[in-house]
């Protein structure tokens, strides 16, 4: 009558599945097994523990009501038995039992199960280069390792650090090292931008500029070849240079921990994750898996994506618990929402980025809008830099990414679009999104609606745009004399540009353009510029009406500044 | 060939429609007519002008690039002619012309149109009681009037104020008067809660408690019968008392300005708004209307709702402009998102509130969840108080409302659910909403997901709940001895309650409950309590397992405190 359930892994998904099952079926016997002594901790909090925002690792292991989530807690409060410091050696499916070994005593034994949950999570990818096992080379794979990193820094002999990997964890760790510990930090990223795959090149450049401002150097398109040193790491040799360092953090992503599943003969995905159905059953219906050891169905592409996230693990754990209890619940898939804080800048997104959409073979448009996060007359406004990824010519919205100093204001826009992404939205749906409005929280025409509007205008062929990076190249090459930069802002704003860029930068304020059309040369490639791309759009239409074609600088001078162009 | 378009009203929708049309069809001749000299201003900024957050009314009339949006601006920058201080007396549909009169010279004339836009907005409802025309009795219907209110206060003879109406504008104005001007402010509301229709009674009580803490008294279920005074208002007589006052603001809502349309024989809705189709055409296809003078289709109920909002006016104006230009664009409808700031508390919502759902004849459940807006270990966490309105037994989500000191964190959750509301979401869809997650911005199981989870649990009959207001009544009547309050928090938290409420308040921490079940009396009505309703839910399940039925206090002690219960 009483069901025996074994849960392998006790960090995020495992505990959630175990506890949900116990709530629905109190009579079930649930045993949770983990290699580590430290279980059920907030793994996503590790960068903030390193940065000092979270001072005590115990905080990551307590509930919101300050109770330590240890084996004793799970036994008493949740009725779940925990075997910590215990390794699962094999799943013996024919006999429906697992073979385990105590990492304390070395003793081996077997436990029978009716249902098994594999919450084996992920492990950090290795670089696969010589010297990776030197002292002071870390990954950020567990709280135990994070504590060792912090101990190393507290010991005070770390002046320089290298982070290998410019993904989210790498950048969070780099910011933490530089910010709290004042360590001279270099990030090495093999791709040609930071946060590859997650955001487009323009937003990535903005992130990199922010890192540079705060003293973190990022080396792009560069590969770490060797870690060198006697005992502890002393140098990182790349394909371009050698960097002296006292500490290396390898943050080149994680991969699903699927060894146990593979050895048990369960089906894996081509990428090596455990294959599951919408109820999280593996190819053996008595064995469930979820969280970082599986791949998810993308609600945008329909394909499988690897999205290791503590939040997904929690939600999926609950669904597994429901199914274990004999009720039926399915998971629809993911849109890949993310948010991260790098110094004073927050970056967030959902769905496909421009590079990822292109990698899917889609013809897309990236609409960049720069606009305030509240009414321009309300104090405390900050600019949001948002990119909407839209399929052309159909106009389907595939993703949104952006950045801002005010993270919550950014989250509001990204989350609203994320909520739509599973419903195959069109640019029109984003144009009509009804965000709650009042002056402290939005403009009457919110930036997210403007994104939809601009996407519609561009899809309809009302404007041709030039991106910030292309614009910067053209401005660099202005001496060629082929491009004229027409600044339609007020004279005050344009003055320094006109002076700096000589005859190539012309100023006619937008409201004077109709009267001064005759001054615009007809034999040049025109790029129209304002602070954010809105007035320049109007100017472009007026020029078109007069038979002059031109391009609009997407995001205007606002984007140009954030991108890192040194404004004269 | 060139089309003549007349736009009546130049605040929000009118300018947007005019400018969008000019962008798409630069050859169109567009004339915008308004009674006021002040046009195209941020009307929603008026409370913030009164509160001093916005110091200069000119700020409400400038663009984000500091350009005054006056007639000259529209002519030069937008190619739109403006006739301000001009009244439209009649629409002569057979002749397709409007009859106008200059409010400066009194001169009458006629203007022909091919297409006409009625952006006549709304006007404040009047109380309809004696004394409403006394000096120092204001509505907040225009920037001109707001300036007069502020002049009256600056003159310094206002010590006491009465605001009639506890809706959003009334509360914003009351907070502004009390906060900046230190005026002893009383709000009179005819309904039995503040923000009637917008939020449920429990959240309303929380808002009222916050107002009381900040010195604003709210009188509920009370009706203003007379305004009295010699020249200027001196007293407000209600059906219960007489209140001395130096200033009265009447904020009892607005109604559509549809006189011109009615007189022109256009179809109106039963509520007296101008009837339009999804393209905003009135019953005369050459006449469009939108914004505050129309009603919108609710995406939740399918019926018509009156949602006067500057943001809707802007979005609808653009769609009207598109249609005027000969392109086809439709508007889907509204979910009724709103957000407002009252002192340090932000209130937001979308869709149906509990009272409104009940008024629609629906059988509903209001799920209240109190949870932090970020990981509990990340600094700066504030609690969110969120209510999800769910149809029973089907589980369709009809609305969400909530409050929090951190407005953006609240907006993020409300906007994500608002984005879903048009897609007939189920509690399950809210449980699976994929908000961007990292510790500074969300918990691994975000509050919005918990709302969906709790709704599912309650719909499935896993728990019976008691609401805060009912709980407070039971706690008041505890001497009857029928209800036992079982506090499953730690002893530290429970101590003061056990002492204050004698034998009626019992403390058994949740993790000890399994072992101490024998201590729980079996002949009492049990209410289980923790800080937010989560541990008490687990306790309730354990009690049920032991054959004891109990109710869970929704939102726990967190909700009870915010609601205004004086914690011992």
C-alpha cells in the first residue's frame, strides 16, 4: 500500500518533488539521497555570496523563516528521510532498486523503489586544458566550492583574477570579484561577445562597456589554452597572450548530469540530457527526471533547449511530486526568461535573441528602442534599452532582451512579453500589451508598446534603420565623405557633434526640417539621428515625402552612448 | 485628393491620432480643435503636480526632449493645425462639417471634414448636492483646475481638506494633500471600501490602514449631502456628521463626454459612451472615437467596460490614425490594468476583482499570498500581497490585484498576469508563468507561481481557508471558546500571541506537529496560522491526515498585520 519513492539529488528539484508528494500522499515513504552534506540550498545565490551581498552561507540554506534546511528539518517538518554524503552508484531497473555507498563509511547497500526521481542536476563544463587541476582554479558548482573561493580571497593573497567564460555566471562572478574584493579581473570569452546566445551584439557591447567602466576587462574571441603555475595557478596562457593571475574561475557553462541515467539504459537527448515527456517521465515510466539534468521544449521554436535554472527546477519538482502522487500534471515548456545584475546594470530577456534566431535559420529583425521607464516628468526616470526580435516578413515576436540600471522596471517589460511568448504573439500584440499605467511606473505610451509600434512600422517598410554598431563604423569612416549624419535634435544637443565631426554632421531640428529641406544635400547617404530614434523617424518620413531616402539610427544617441561611443 | 481630417480634443488620443495620420499620409490636412489653451498634456500627472513630485506644470506639457507641446509645436514639428480656445458646437453630418465658435472672439464658423475624430474625453462626475459651486470646491478635471488647487494651497489658508470619493484619483489627491502640504485630510467614500470595484475588501482594508497610519482618515459607507459655507466652502455635511474644511476635492469618477456625439445622432452605449467598433468607427463610419469617451470590450468578460486611462487613449489614438490613413487595424479590448501609488504603498491590478467578479454573477475564489519579492537571503526584500481571482470550480483566472511598498516588483507580477488574461488562462498557467529569475528579482518559486499553486490546491479541495477579515472577527469573539487558533510558527514568533490570547491561541511549531498531534483538541474549530500561510498549509494537511479538520489563515500573520490587526 505505502509507496517507496527515492529521490536522487537534494538541492532544488529533489526537495520540491519530495515535499509535494508527501503533502499529497502523506503515507508515501520518501528517501532523498545526496552526495553533499549541504542540501537544499539556494545555488543561484552563490555569486551573491561571493560578492558579499549575502554574507553568511547559512543564509542560502535556511528557509524564509530562518530554519536550516538540513536532513533533520526534512525529517521532522516534511516527513522526508535524507541520506546525505551518500552516492548512488547504479539504478538497477529490473529489480527496481538503487545501489548506494556512504561517502563516510564506504559501506554499500541497496534500496528498493516503486518510483524514482533523478534530480541529478548539472556539473560545470571543464575547459579541457592543461593545468585545470592547479590550486586556486575553481568552478562555481556548489556552495562548498564557493566557500573555498571566498576563503581564498579572505586569505588576502588574490590581487588578480581571471574568469574564463563571459556567460551569466562568469559575468556575475567577475563583477563580484571586482566590486567587493577590488580584484583586478579579466574575463576571457571564446565567442565574439559577452552573454553569447542570450542577447544580441549591440546589447552585449553595452554590457561590456559597463564592465570596462567598472574596471573589468573582457577579452573576446580568445581561447584559454593552458593554466600554468607551480602548485597554485599563476598564469593563463591564451591564443593571444599570457595573463598573470592569482585565481581562476572557470565558468564555461554546465552540462546535464546524466551518467546514472545513461548507465541505467534510459534514453538521452542528442545533447546528452535525460529524455522526458511532459509529465517528466523518462523512457522508464517509473523513473522521473527534471531540472538541470533534462532539456525542455521551447515554446518559441518547438525544439529542445537546455535551460538550467533554479526556478524551473522548483516548478518542475512540484509537477513531478503531483505525478508521483498519482495525479496527472504536465509542463508546457519554456520561453527561456533570464535576468542578471552586473554591477549597476541589469540585463534580462526571454525567447530568442538575434543571434539565436539567426542560428535557427529565421529571417529576423531586431528593433531597438530607448525610452524612459516612467513619465518623463516624474522624478527618477532611467532609460530602458530594449530589443524586440521579430520574424520578417510575418511579424511574429520571437524574443525580447534589454538592459537598464533599474532592474525591476526592466523585468516588468520582459516578463510581460515572456508571458505572451507561448501564445505566438505578433508585433501587434506587443503594441497592444496593457501594462498597468501611471506616471511613476510607465509612460502613457509604454516602451514595450513602442517596441511593437516600431516593429510594425519597420515591417511595413516605413523606415530603414541602421544599427548602432554599423553607425559607429560609418562615423569612424566619415572622412570618405559618402555619409551625411543629419542630427534633428535641438541645436544645444547637436552642437558638440557638429563641431567634432566637421562637415559630415549636420543639424536641422526636426520641427524646422519642413522649412529647411532645401539645405539637405541630395547626393549623400543620409542617416537621421535624434536622442532615441523617434524624432528622427518623423524626420525620415518628411525626407521621404520630399523624395530623399535616409536611414534612421535605431535607439539614437542614447543607444550610441550606452554602447560606448565616446560622445564629443 | 488631399483628405481633410478634424480632430475634436487635443489632450491624449487626439494628438496621437493626428500625428500618426500625418506620418502615414503627410498630404492629409489635419485640424485639431480644443476648448483649452493648454493642450496635449500629461493629465495623469495632475496628482503628482499637486503632491509636488512634479513642481512645474510646464513639465506636464513638454515632450521628453523638453519641447512645449503647444499649437506652434504641432504645426511645425507635426504638420498639424491646432485651433485652441475653440468650441465645437455641432457636427453637421449630412454636410460633413463641424460648427465651431472661438472662445476668444465668440466668432462662429464651419469647417468641412472627410473624416472626423471625437476625442472628447471625459468630464468629472458631479455630486449633485447643494453647495457644489462654492469657492474652494474642485474637481481634478484639467491642468488649469489643478493649478488653481495648488494656488489655493500655496496661499496658505488650507489646514483641512475633504476629498469626496475613495477611488484612485481621490486617494492619490488625498495622499498628495497630506504628504506635501501637511493638510488634515478626510476621505468620504460612499461604498464600504476604498477603491471600490478595483480590489477586494481585504486589500482595500490594507490600503485604508496605510492611509490611517499616514494621517488620512477614510469614512466609508458615508454620503456627502451638502457643502456649506459663505462664499468659500467651510463644511461638508454627510449623512452621519458635519466636517469642518477649507477645501473640498470632488473625485467621484468621470463619465464619457458624449454630448456632441449624441446630438449628432451617433449611437451610444447604454452607459452613455460613444459606441464604436474594433476600428473605433462610430455608427457613422466617417467618424471615429476613442479614449475616455468610449467604452471598451473586456477581454475577461466579453462585455463593455468603462476604462478611462491615458495609456489606452494613446494606444487607441495610434490605431485611429492608422485607420484614417486607409490601413486597417483593430483593437482587441482591455483587461483593465491599473497601478497607483499612495504614500509608500503601491496598489496594482488587472482583470476582475473579487467584488466585480461576484457582481458578474461568477462563483469565484480569491487566493491571497504574501511572499517576498526576491530571494529571502538577498538584501532589501519587501513583501508582496497578491490576490488571484479564480473562477470555481473550473479554475479560470479572472484577475489579479495586490499591493507592496516596492511598486515595480508588484508591477512585474501584475503585468505578467495581465499579459495572459486575454488568453483565458487557468490557475495552472499562472503556476507555470516563467518570470525571469535571479535572487535579486525573484524567489526560485516566485510569488506569482505560488498564487497559481495555491489556487490549484484550494480548487482541488486540499485546503479550506479563512480570510483575514473573518479571522479578525473570530479572534475578536475568541471568548466564545469555539475556535482554537493553532500557531505553527516557532515559539519566538508565537509567544506574544499565546500570552495575549490566553487559552485560545496554541503554539505547536509545524516541524513538531507530527510528534505532538495528541495535544491538539479534537472538539474545537481549528484555524492554523503561520507567517504567510505556507507552513500552516502543511500543518493543515498533517492534521487532516490525523482526522482533524481545520482552516488555514490565508496570508498568515503577514496579511493580518498589513490588514491593520494590532499585533500583540
